[in-house]
């Protein structure tokens, strides 16, 4: 919910920075948010015990939720937020964050 709320802040409420600053910070921000989100999601899905199939396929489940979520938010940001637009490279940064989150989980806890 926190991620979604940041996506829909009006563009006029965002700090004004130069194009190059925005480009670098923006992509890093997308990457970090989805890195942390996927790492937490993967951890939660792996630790839950109620649904064995989801636990066993926690990597696929985390990616199957996080990647479309990032795509939907990016699309909606451009479609409904004033002064904001959708950006394919933001989505690419989201996906990269998701994938690196899974890799870091596996480096810390080992493979499933």
C-alpha cells in the first residue's frame, strides 16, 4: 500500500531536480523499492506454513506477484496521476529490483 501511494503523488508535489538527477535517482529508487519489496515478500512466502504449494514455490509466487504489481502501478501512474507518466525504464528497474531481491535471498538463505 505504501508503494502504491507514492506512485500516485501528484507531480507538482515532487521535488524539482535536473533531468540527470531525476533519471539516476528515479531508476535507483524504483530498483530499491522493488528489491526490498520482493525480498520481504519472498521471505514471508517461504516462512508461511499454511499453504505448502506457495511455500515450495515461493520464488515463482513472489515474482508472479511483484512483477505484475510493478507493471500495473507504472501503467496507472501514467493513466490516473496528474503530472506523472508511465516509463518503460522504470518498469525495467522494478523488474531488476525484483530479480536481485530473489538472488540476494538465495545468497543469504540458500536455494529452495
